[in-house]
C-alpha cells in the first residue's frame, strides 16, 4: 500500500463477532443536527467535539445495506468500500473490515477464482479491495483473484501511444476517458507493492497518467472528459478527437489517481516531473473555477454562469482530497489548502442527518457517459449515491488528518 505498515491479520474471533447479516441500527452522531455546523463556542466553555462524519456515513450505509444487498461487483461500490476501509484503518472497528470481506467473498471463491472477465477499466476498480484483503488477512485467494486483473492488462487493448482503452468493446474502442485512470492505476501501484511487482506497476501507472493527461488536459488546466483516437465517436471533435466538456467527476477521478500514484512511485521515476506539472496546472484550474459562493465545483466546470448548471458533491469531495493531499505531500503550493478547506465546508453543507439518525448526502450526479452540456446538467441529482459516499469518506479521512473538521 502507499504507506507501508505491518500486516495485522484478522483473527477468527474478530470476524465471528462482527455481525454481517443483521447490522445494528445507527444512532444519531454526537451533536446530531439537520446539517453540519461549526462547533459552537461559549464563553468559559470548551467547544463540543465535532461529529465523526466518517463513522456516521459508514454506520448509516451499513444499516441500509448488508454485504449481500449493497450491489454487485462494480466501481461505485468498490469506491465506497475503499472509503470504508480508510475509516477502518483509523478506528479499527472490526465490523467495517468484516463487511468488506463479506462483500468480496460473494465474488472470490475459496480457490481464488473470480467470475469477472475484466474487459473494462471500470470492472477493475474494486480490485483494490482484493489487495486490501490480502494485506489484512494473508489469504492467498485474494492474491490469485487480484492477479487476474494484473494478467488481463498484458493483453488489454491500447491506443497507439499506450493508453488503455476505456473498455474492450466496439462502443469504447480507441477511447480514453479521464474516469479510467482511477479505475486501474491506484489498484496497480498497490498491487505492485503488495506482491513485489512495483517495477512494472509503477512504470505502467505513471505512463497511463501521462498519456491520458497529454491528450485531455486543456490550457485552462482542466481535463476534457474523453478522447477518441479514431475521432469517430458521436461526441468527438473531428479534428482533435476530444469530448466537448470538462465534466467535473471525470476530472475528479483523474485528480485523485494522480495524487495516489505520485504517493506510490519512487522519487526518481522518470515520469514523475511530468505528473507533477500536470497536477500543478490542474490545481490552478481548480482554484480558478471553484464556485466562490459554495466552495464546490459545477457539473460542467467552466460554465458556472450558464443556465441549468449546478454544483456537484462527489467531484467537490475528490478535489478537496486531491488538493489537501497534494499540499500535505509537498506536491502543491500551500495556498491550495484554503481551496481544499472551502470545498470541504461546501461538501459538509450537503450532509444532513434525518429523523432516523442516518446521514443523507445530497447533490450527487449519477453515473454518466460522455455527452454535451445539456446531457451533463440534466443528469439526476441523487442522495447517498455511492460515487458521493465513497468520495466523501476519502476526503473526510484526509481532512481529518489535516485537523480540519
């Protein structure tokens, strides 16, 4: 993993005591309120402790879904459960890890086989859970299942300059989607570290980010959603092959992947300076296009003044994480801390607690293909969508570490 740590194997007792079928109801977090608010200060009294919004979101989600009902093998569930794992690492609550294991064990058989063809980058994202579970339990079946993704990359189709296609299908042939870099590259560098394959994994991940960034990053620092090498997709500019818009979550996926891979690759990796240039240019674009009124970013990022556009929660969480982490690691100028903190407060404004004591995270775009302005702004705005919940947990765990709450 990107920060090395000693293996803490799960004991049978810990797994047995974590109930997976009947999960406990969620109690309201401390100081539960209709919406998060700044902690009140009273003269002569210390402020009350801020709520732990990560555990509140995880407990609420575990109360809504069991590992059997949370959904199939998919990147939104994989993203959410990766966020849940970060909360486990901080709290050491065995229920959180046992829940992840129970989900993965629906798909990974005892002999390590897994019924996935891995013909799209999206299908690979939940592979991060396999690396995590091998790291935490030492069970070889998770290595075998993760190896299937690694081996699939040997024959996975690429553009002429080496970028992985978004999917091995006719409708996605020759296409690079900014989303895709997060679906495979964090898995890849973590796989490499866990299983002694960092020589290939680090070089491949850095190459993918450089190839995608070279095609997608615009002069304003933002990335277009996608690029079609064949220039034949309905959305592709016939001269450049680029999609028409900067869709916020696509840029968010890229930003998170970029920071995660920079954390993993060695200081002397040849592409590291190029990746840092891409990140710094992107950070400048994020600062420029952040909505001053809310701290969030618009669904179509550079068109906040256009009718129908709206600020989106998941990408705002992603950007807050990437900027805060980038500053923490020395990749970015410290001034971006203020940008990240404004975004964090903007996301918290979308979080509330219902009468049942469960959290509600609003303003999340549902899954989205490549399209035009009208398509993006017309996407459904969901509450508690896993894209948003996972991004929120990743952001919140980072910002908590920064002492922001």
